[in-house]
C-alpha cells in the first residue's frame, strides 16, 4: 500500500526547498544504507506530491533492523534534521523507517537560524542509539565520496526545479540550495563525532 503526501500549494520558495530536503535525504540514505523510505514525485488527482510506502505502525526497539536505526542517528545529525522525534520512526512488518525530512539541510525559516545550531546536536530523539552505533553511522557516512553527495544534491535540485513547485525556486535559488546544503553536509560531517 502506498501513501501520497501532497506538496503544500503556497507560493513560497521554502515549499520547493522542503521537497528538495525530503528527496535528498531519501536518496542519500539509499546509497548509505540507512532506513528511510524511497520517495517519488508524482501526481494524483491533480495534485503533485510525494509517493512512498505506507507505514502503519509506530516503531520500537523490537524492530528487526534496530542496529540500522541506531546507526542512522549519525545520518540525521549530518543532514541537520531538527524534526527527528519518536513519532517519525514508523514500521511495517517489524522493519522500521525514519520519515519526515522536510526540515533538513537548509530548509529553514528563518535561514539565519542555521548559524545558531550548525555546531549543535539537533536530534530530539536518539533512535535508541549508543556511542558505538552512532560511530558506525559516522563510518558509513565517511565512506561515501563527497562527489557522490554533491551529484545527488544536484540531480535532486534539478528534478525539483523541473516540477516548478514555486517560481521563486529559479536557477539561482536552486544553485544556492545545492551550495548551502553541500556546505552544511561537509561541515557537519567533520564535526559529527562530537555530536553524540
């Protein structure tokens, strides 16, 4: 069963940036093996939105992929996801996934708030993690070449741009989003061990 999450219809550049953040997190997690859902932009009943698997249950520590969930705390920190909470860990058939990454990278209002949190632990829920599992996540993140990260961010931003969620998300805004998101990722990656 699939779940369709319609994109907000506000004429606000942040709508496009939130879609970019959601898709980027999903795609980056895929190459790193962290348990996030695959997301796809699609149209349903005249609305554009994100299509994903439906997750019917709240997850707990008894899921079969608990070690992947625990190591994913490093991923949530590196992408600056301040909206991580226990309610955003759901499951299906005892396999857990972390959802809702629309407030990651530079998807912020106001944007200057990033300066206040860039050096801080931002997760409000620790995914039942411990230092050992967190550091396993750090190792996974460090194993991926930054060129691959930048390529995913670029491809994702281009796709969001092509869907024209907001006229304000023009080529300049797209390039700024890519640049800032990549700089956030690289900086957070450097300080990641200190964030547990």
